[in-house]
């Protein structure tokens, strides 16, 4: 997973902003700076090529490579996760508070990456990614490893009752009362671990870094509003 360090962007996007210009949402960085940052990020991937998605906080999963699959030359596909069994393609997600989750089959036959904000997480983006990866590799969930990257932490992610209700009774343990009635502190990484375990994943690591509280290393939309995006990627070597 990249941090915000090591790029050329200025201002609120300082410095390794990887968010492709032209996507919907908040204000955009200078395209030339983003392209330079993306080149530096790609150079760190041991020859693999990152494939970016047009993330919409949903649960759609796409496959990279193979007949009809996405490639680095593809236009940005609206999806929040990708999987691949091909070498040389990096499943890549962009984040700035949402949780990146990387998947890998224990035998190295396939990998995947999911962008898990609370909406996508509640809608099943992790389960859909796991299902797609297992189907592509003929693997069982117990043979898949999951790694959780940096996201907004449980002491910074205040949400409303609608978010708590979206996860139902199974997620109740990952919410604690906020400062005001109807507000809750949510543990996004904890919710992800819970759903992964319920889906059969036994090997889960990471998820201990808070984007909101570490401004020197991470972008945070909740903290800054106008900000960049860092990326998490996984590929077959």
C-alpha cells in the first residue's frame, strides 16, 4: 500500500496523489502531477501494471486479463473490486478513509483487491470479491488470505443510526455510542474482519492504521475534504 509520501503533487494533494483526473467527486489535482505519481507507483510494482477502477461505493467485482477482462488500457470500469489470475496485472483500489482489502490465494493462483467503504462493505463487496476469486481459482475461502490496509479508525469514524442499521445485529459489536444521540463510533476494520470470518476466511491481517489521525502518512477525506488518494495493489509475481 502506498502512502501520501514520495510524489510531486502540491497543496491539499501533497504529495503522492494517485487519483486519476476526470473522475467524479471532489476537486482534482493537476493531471501532470497525477501522471507522474502514477508512474512512480507503477515503477514500485515489480513490473506489474496497475488497473484503476471508477469506484462508486458499490459491490461489483470485475476480472482483469483474459478474454474480455480489463487491462491497463481499459477505460475506467465502474466497480469497487477486481480479481485476476493473470501475471503482470495489479488489482488496484484508491482510498482516503475507506478500507482497502487485498486477497491472495495461498497457492498464489489468484489475487484480488476491494474498496470497502461502509456502503460497499454492507452491500457485500468483500463477499463478492472472495466468491469471484474462489470461482476463478477453484479455491476454498479457507485457502484465501486477506490483508486490511489503512482506513479511518474507530475513534474517528462517527456515523449515524442508518449506518449501524445497515449492518444489523451481526455488526452491533463494532459500534459504540457517539457524543450525541443517534451518533455512533464505527470500527470499519472490525466490521470487515467479522464479515470475512463469516465468509470462511481464516487468515486475516492488517487494519491497524488510522488515516484520519496520521496526516503525515495518509490522505483522509473526513479530515480534509479536499485531498488526494493513495492506492493499495496486489499482483501475481
